[in-house]
C-alpha cells in the first residue's frame, strides 16, 4: 500500500479550497443530496423509479465503500465487454446534452461562479469527448510470428474534480475512463459536490437500467481531506486523475501511485503587427470572457507590439469590451487582490479575492466605479508586466494589455507570466518565424494560433475535447488511452499468413 503524506494532503486541500472559494471541509461540507430530490434529468434522462439512497447509484458517504463499490463495478464491466463500454459512453453523452440546462443551472446555483449559457454549452459539447474508438490495437507480423499490443484498463481511477467545471469535467472523465474499461471514484471539490452527486446518481441509474452494472462511477457525497487521503490509499485505486492547483497536484504525485495531473495555467497572448487586429480582438474577447474566464486555458494577459497596441485596444472596444482608466484599474485591483508587502524589502505577494473569481463583469465594474453598457462581456486595461493581473491566474472577465518592443520581449514576458506551467499559450500573427519561435520557446501543451483559447479543444479548431488537460505530468489533453496500460501478446513462429 502506498504511503500518503497526511500533513501535506491536509495543507494542500485547505489551500486548494481557499484558492477556489471553498471552505475547509472541517467547517463547511457540501450538503448531501436528499433522497427525495430527483435525478436532475427534468424528465429527459434517466428515470427515478429506483430509490435514490446513499450508497445506491454511486453516491456514498464513506470513501472506502465508494472505492470498493467501484472495484466491484469494474469486475462487472470486464465481464460485460466492450459493448457495455460503448453503451456507457452513449448514455453519458446523451444525458449530458439532454440535461445541460437543468444541470448547468444547478451547478451555477451551487458554485455562484461563471455564466449559465457557458455552463450549459460545456455540457452539450461532452459529445466531442472521444470514446472506445480510440483504443485500436497495434499488430506486427514477421518471420517469427505475430505480436499484438492492446490498450487495457487499470481497474479503478481515483479522480479529483474542480468547482470551476464540476459536472462537465466529471462527465468527460466518465466517458474517457469507462471507454478504457475502468470504473472511477470521484472526490469532488466541496463547493460543487452536490451538483456532481446529482449527475453521478443519474448516470448510474441509466447505466444500471441499460447494462445491469451499478456504481460504475462513484462519488463521495461529503468530500474532505480525509476522504481524499482514503481514496488515494485504497488498494483498488490504481491510478489518480487530479484537476486542480499546484498543491493538490504535488500531493497526488507523492502518493506513490501513478498520477495524471491537470494543473493551473496563466496563458499569455502575443499579438504582432502582421495579425488581423479585428480577428485578434474578437478572439481575445471570446476566450477571456468564456464562463467569466474560469477556463485554465483562457487568455489571461496580452502582450502586444507597441506599434499596434492602440489599434488592438480600439478593436476590442469596437467589439464590445470596455477599457478601464488608470484610476478605475487601481480601484479594481485593490478590490480584487490582497497585497502583502514583502519582508525585508522583498517582492510583495498578491492573493486573488475569491469573491471576484468567476463573477460577471458588472461585479468587477462596480468595484472599479464603471457603468457598463448592457451585454459587456470583458473589461481590459493597459498595465505593466509586473501587475497582479498579469502575474496571478485571476479567473475574472478582465484582461491586462502590456506593450512590448519586439518579438524577443514578447516571448520573454510571456515566459515569465506563464510561470513554466507549460499549459497554454496563444499567438496572433501571420509571421511564420514568430509562430515558430514562440511555439518553441513557450513549449506549452496547447499552442493556439490566430484563434480563441477554446480552439485548442476542438471548439473552432480541429481536435477532441476533455476538461482534464494533464500538463505537469505530460499526458496532454486526456483521452481513453490516457487511462490504459499497454499489454503485448506474442505468438512465436505462428499466425503469420504471408
């Protein structure tokens, strides 16, 4: 059994909750879903004919019981075969889309962050998550027989989901993990545990009805530091999937078990004088305002060549963004950050005010003393490269614009702002040398050229979707193969037919 550093986990989870706006589990737990509450389907998804009880249809009060139930479900899935995996994927994709409005509102009501239209859209696009079709085996034959390599499951995956995209992340994870033949246990963020439990229960009801497999995805209804540690320790949990900040990523990687970690990002944007200013402005607004900038891949700061910076900002204003004056920016900064002076003349530290994370532009505008035109999606202002809005992953519908003299400075500033997360970077340019230089220098998992951040996940660009993007551990945008082992079967001197 792998040892878990209990003190580290306790400190880390407390830090994560503080970063994302949740209270420590010891003082604030997510309310348990009521047995009388329906599955959230609104009559569109799974029926609620069976009683929704604790420990039934995936919802458990005890982490060890949740892990054990998931293991039993994995064994059932093994016997049921690939056809059952296909059916599970179909059920989850269909239910995510049909329940998008109900579940999107449920999540927004619980978390109080983001935008309803984008909460709904993130569930409707779960259909873009890849399934069983990604697990094609590889075969080789030669003079000495034939070798087959297959993608096989680990067993049970232990997953941590964020408050920023609770049901969408969970839903995409179920598709990927179950398509690979695994079961999964979720320890969700406490601030989004209730809506996650509703979705898990509904999925399990439908999957049990269609396949006879119960508890393929289990969830701990009152997640805590202790439940996280118990999940990590459980013998049935063979691999971890963690979507969160650097602290929880570090804790997962120190459990002794393989961990797939989707960590933080602070994506920079570089705009040069060869770009189409109107297209760049519209893309920046679209990406930085999406779900009020909760996406880890979202545009967080813009470095613009000084020769075109004014043109870019003019286009942003013409396309619906609102520019703040220096005084308004100062007022917003004081409200959105707590600045702690450095000791002994050292650098000061800025901590994001959780009351502003994922809030609508009108909330930020009120703090800045601005009256917004209706329909405003994004605020922006010109800042220096060391401004808190540049340095911190602030997750608000505001973006700073920083002037740079040339490509070299733009790349240098982008590297500093990205903090080496190697998560996401964006460029607007038609200069092939600039595209190449920035792509090589930033070395990020997602590198988007001439489009909004969502293009990196197939929304407006080519590709496939997942809300778990493993940057610290290197797996990239997760897919079914991420949750498999590669096994080789060799037949010596036979089965070769040519």
